[in-house]
């Protein structure tokens, strides 16, 4: 319920035609080619098994200028494969590894693209072979003008202060979302109090202003300047694991002044002037 759809590909077709009274209609304008902003998705499966792991990793087709983003995706697959292989090595003898191999399954998509950033998302799972897979998720953000892959801390002049800003905002929105849901269940007061306390404890821990809690994020926007940052939490981090990977959008107005000068023009400062709805206002929660 917190998950949102993100664009995977963009293409535009436009046909213009007009006919003036008494005149022959001008030639129809040719349809422009598909927008190159977000690559079309194709499956490229990599299989391996020498280390006791079956690997299936699906990557998007990437333009040349997105090579750093593509490299980050492949590096993530390799790191997860090495980590899973190490876990299996400790759990199983070599003969058993061949009989019941571990499985790594990853799906990569280019989720959003602005004029200055392309953001990719990795989702999947790792299974040592016991039928209880561990969910995986990660995000990668390339600054297009420089070609750099940027982490959360790279964006801000004072990363600790930025983490505090994001922590406070995400907590506020998650509290509002979960409290409304609990109140709507008309629970007995004792149960409501207990569940509310458990929810606050989970959210507080999962949103502590630490770099690892905000490592997965997407720069929001479609082709234009960025309008915010969406933080993606791991299953079980701020909600029940069954709810998947919750996402919370943080608008640029809350952090625009904290962005490093080299990245500031990539964000829509006009959207930052819009007043934020007060806490508790409909539409001010996460989605």
C-alpha cells in the first residue's frame, strides 16, 4: 500500500494535422522517435552455478551514457552472489551444494529519470536453498552531467543534518499512515495502545538518522528537474515484512537548501516554494 508505480519506459507519438478552409491540408508532421530518456526493458539473464548458486539477473537495455549505472547494477549482483556463496559454504558441504543449490534472483529497472539524474531499482531475493528466501532491494543513482554514482550523503553539504530532516519527515508520515489505519480498525483500547506502541518502536528504529537506513532512494521526476527524493525501506524495516518494501516521498522543499551547490540546480526550486500541508492533513501521509 505504500508502494507506488514508477515509470519503466517513456515513448511519445504525436501526429499533427490541420486543414484550412479551401486549402489543401499541409503534409502531416512526422511522428518523433520514442523518447530516449528511459531505456526500454529487455531481459538479459546471467546464469552461474560453480559456487553452488543459480543466478538469474535481469537488466534493462542501457544507453552508453548510463554505463556507470549499468556497472553499478552488475556490481550489486556480483556482491550479492559472493555473499550468498559465503553463507552457503558455511551451511552446506560441497556435495549438498550441488544437490540443493542456492538461488539468487534479481530484477533491475530504470525507475525514474530527470534532466540530471537517472535512478535504478533492484528487487529480488536470495535463497540458501532452504526455501526461506531473504528479500533484497537496492537503488542506484547516477548524476548524468558528471557520470558519478551518488550516495545519499554525497548530495548534501551536511549529511548528518540531512539525515535528521529525512528521519523526522518520514516518521511523521509513517505515524500518520499507520495511526489512521489502526484507529479505523475499531480495536479495544488495550490492543490499540499495544499495537500503537509496537508500531512506533518499529518506525523509530527503522528511521533512525543513520546512513544505512536511507541508503536506498530514488531521485523523483520525469525528464524535468527533480521534485523530491523517495526513500525505499527494506521489508520489515518500518512495517510488517508482508507489506513489502514501503516507499516514502520527501518533497524537495524540505531539503533544497541543504543540497550541495553542484547538485542544487538539478532540483526544482520552484516546487520548494509551495507550502507543505500541516501534519494530519489528508494527503500529507506516505503512499
